[in-house]
């Protein structure tokens, strides 16, 4: 017989009988549970307050907490101290408990008859019921996915979803919406749609935009949505790609020293988005921007027109911060990301006509495509007459429900619309979306795969106008999505070449991306994607997330860890995006007739990430890595600010300090280490515990990216909530909604 005494209870066990166990451990269990809950809460609160609390304040709080615990221990010692009276009571309790246990054991054994009981009973371990979904071996999961994703199936899906004309809101877009909806129905995914009424700019219905130079008038058929309308006249200047480096080179006082005020800036496509080119020029007081195709490929048509938008942001710029539901009255406000100058696209032939006649200073030696940059006498006139129109668009959704945390989900999305055929821009992504939905739903129905969390498949509309469909959905259900959606995987433009592989993602996902690259076969099935990477995979593969990616609003606006990727050949990107030449034939030429095979590789990469996130007990997100990246950036900012203060103090306010930033990082670091310790000391088979930890991991992204009171300027205006018509019901803070009836349950995020 031995006695074990712990913090909250007394355990009495008879080695001879092993039939009796009188325990007072419930108090200890309750204390441990409360303590764990308090630690979880304090960690989350610390992360939330890290933006408002200085290092000293945090230390004072910790010291106060420690003093409180010390006083509590003193009180316990005083209240339950080792007095003679208490010792007698404890001894009496032990004697009574032992006697009761011994007599009970004796009576039980006596009533068992002549059968002899073993001296030490070895009990079989009892399986603890957790309610968790049976965990399929990861290798079996990836093998199943590889079997179901075939090049033959992709060829069939390409044929079904290819379309010559499917601009947002057009009959072609609606036809594709119906096809996606039908597929999701066939797969048993309980699909639904979300309808929005958005305002966009289209080219003039009658007449056209025009450019006049040296007495010749050009009538481009391409256009840039959201450009300022009007007529502008000014001297033209060539600025290569129109990025910061190019414009700074033109303005360098020690070299060209060109004043861009009032100038019409002529740039070629590539490197950065159209919106960034226009914004860069506007910041330097240019009056207009002309953009022509930057292709050097001889097969690229010299009269090929460019289409795009110049909103430095995402979503409907005329309802910033609010979803564009029908019949919702919005204040007269616009996104701050709308341009302030005129912008228009022109063909290569038109650009060459202008460039050949330019005078002025010689171009930099590295700009080999032109001789002269343009002088004050090279006057050009740009006239834009775009028309603002309202379009009805529909997003389509389908869901594969998880078996444990069904209200937590990864979102996989692809845009459905395009300016023309849009084969690389939308058809490939939509095909991957549909094939992943088919494959995973079959794995669940027929192969015994049971994801712990749900997968939501989304087909967006109006992506070409600035990811309008995706952003409007985010704005409509932000409060719910920020708590339930833990990742977004973007499928737009995933195949534009074959020699390089690029990924842009939240740092939380970098570790998962690295392991996925090693596990996905490349075009040559005997090697993986990692074999295509030269040197360190991080420096070769990872790139910044681009503003025109659909993953951008999910990460920047909603704080949802996101990933966007592409198989590519050209650092400047796929030259046929935004043209009517984005066809299957052109993509075949770029990929050496390997479109279906490369699409299968892309689908496997996206599928592996999605399945890993819904398969494991613990989300594969690396907070430690995120902390290191934040630390490096904070250190870089600190060095930069101190350098400017020393060299050019007049550029910064004297009161400017990075102490707040350092304090915020310190608090985040402590919270990250606390969470890591909790993970190591927790039973991840416990559903509630695992769910709580996963929710804390997700907060690691949303808190740094969306501090209290801050939202991206280009997606939100300082506006009041919209007013409802009398016959409409309020829909949270977002507006007034008339939604279709859902046959099942409709939660706050629109999931039916």
C-alpha cells in the first residue's frame, strides 16, 4: 500500500486489491483546467493588447500577476497550514479511507467463489473516445488524389469550360456559372450562389477613346476600367515599365533631371500591374498614362489590344468596405485607390509610331528599345470616355463538410470571367477547381477519407475588374470569415509556363509549402517540384504577393493566411493576359503542348496544401517562422529610420520612434513562444483543446495584419453604414439583403 498526495487531492491505491481507488483529484483536475484556460486567454489577450501596450507596461502586468500568485499562496498556507488539528484530521481521513477500501475489497473477493484472482490484475488499455475522424495515413491520401487527377480528365474539363466570350455579368459568364453549379450538385456539395450588383467602367457604347499625336488620330479598342474620363494634352515621355526605379531614374537630378509634372507617361506592360503604373505616375503629377504591350515575341499581334483596370485595390470601388448587395443605399463615397489621372491602352503599332518621332534626351543605355525619351515639343492628346455601368454577378460555392470541426474551413477559389477567351487567366483555374472538387468528394464518399475540417470551393465573377466577386463576399461576411476561414488557396493563372515555379504566401504557410514542393511530382514524374529549383528553394520560389492576386484581399483585408502560385517561364509574366489572344493554342506554344500535364501538377500542389490543412489534428502553420520574419522586418525598419534621422533628419518628425513597433513585436514574440509551449504540453487528441490551439494559430495572421482600428486604405472609406429600405431587413452591419432561400442551414458566412 502506498499514498500519493498531489496539489488538489489524495490518491489511495491498494497494490494488493487494485479494486478500490478513492480519489479526491477532481479539484486538481478542475484547477488544471482553469489554469490552462486562463493561460490560453491571457495569451490571446496579450496578442490583442500588444499594439497598445509598451514593454514596460507588459512587464508591470507580469510582475503584478506574479505578486498576486504569491499572495494567493500565502493565503492558502495560512488557511490550510500544517496545524496539529489539520494533521489529525488528515490522519483520520487516511485511516477511514484505508479501512473502507480494505473491507470493500475483501467482501468483493469473498463473493467471487472459488475462482482465484491474480495477484496483480493487468487491464487492457481502454481506447478513449475523442469523436475525431479516423485519421487516414497521409501517403494514402496523396496516392488517392494522384489517382483521381488525370490529364485525360483535365482535357475533358478544358473542353467543357472553354469559352470565347465570358466577361463578368455577360451571358457567357452566366453559362459558366450554371456549369459550375451543376458540377457541384453532381458531387453532392450542396452548392449555392451569392448575387451582387457592382459598378464598373466599360468602353464607350458609341464612339471610342482616342489618342492624337503629330496630326494623326488613333482609336484604340482596348481600355482601362476606372480611368478618369476627360481630355488631356501634354508632352509625352517614355518611362519603360513605369515602376519606381524607372521614374526615379528619369527624375534623377544628377542625370536626366526630367520634370514629370503635366507629362503624358508612355510605358509598356509587365513587372507591375496597370494600377501601380498609373499610381506611380500620378504621385509625380503626371497628367496621363499610356500603356502598350511589352511583348518582344514576333507572334504577338502588332495591333493586339490590352484590357484591364487601374483601381489600386480590390472590389467594387464605389462601395468601399460594404458588399454590393441589391437595393442597398450607399453613401456617395469612392475608394481612395481610384486613379486621379487619365489612363488608356494602345497597341504596339501605335506605340512604335509615337516612339519613332520622339525628340528630347537620349534614353538610358539599359533601355535599349527606344532612342529618345521625348521632349517638351512632343505634345500628345489623350481622350477617355468610358461608361459607368452596373453588372449583376454571381459567385458559386460548394462545400465538402468536415467530420470534426465542420465550421472551420479552407477556401479554394478561382475566377470565372475573362476579357476574351481567357484560357490561362480563368479556364485553367476553373478546371482545377472543378477537378479538385470532384476528386476530393469522391475520396470522401468512396475511399473512406474523412477530413477533420471543411473545404469550400468558390467560383468568383468579375475578377478581371479587380477581384470584385471575391472582395464583395469578404466584405459581406468579414466578421464570420475572420473566425472560421483559416486559409485561402488561389487558382488564378496557375499555368503560364513550365521551367519555373513561384509561390506567394503568408509566412505562416512557408513551412507547409516547402514540404509540399518535396512531395509533388513535377512534369517529369520521376522528380519532384523541388528538383526544378536551383539553390535554396525559398530564395528561388517565394515572391511577394501581388496586388492583382485574388489572395491579396483575403490576406490584407481579412487576415486569412493565403497562398497564390504559378508554373511559369518568363520573369515578366504571361504576355497574353489582358488580351484576346489568351487561348489554348497560345498556352500550348508557351508550355510546349504540356498544358494538361502541367495543370495536373498545379492541381496536386493545391490539393496537397488543402488536404494537409484539413487532415492533420494541428494546422500546419509555423508561428515560429512568422516571428523570425517579423523580427527581420522590424530590425530593417529600425535601421532605416535611424539612418534617415542621422543623414536627413528634416525628412522625419523629431518625435518619430519605432519603439511602438518594437514593443508590438516583443509582445507577439512572447505570445508565439507561449503558444508553442502550450502545443508541446497539450493532448492534441482532445478535440476541444486542439480546436482552441488551432484558433490561436490562425490569430497569429489576423492580428498583425489587422491591428485594431486599421483597415487597408484602398478597400475602405470613412463612411457610415448604408441605410435600408423600409421593406428590407437589416443584414448585420453590411447593408440590406434579399437573399435566396436556402434548403439547408445558412450560417453567418453564407455557407448553406
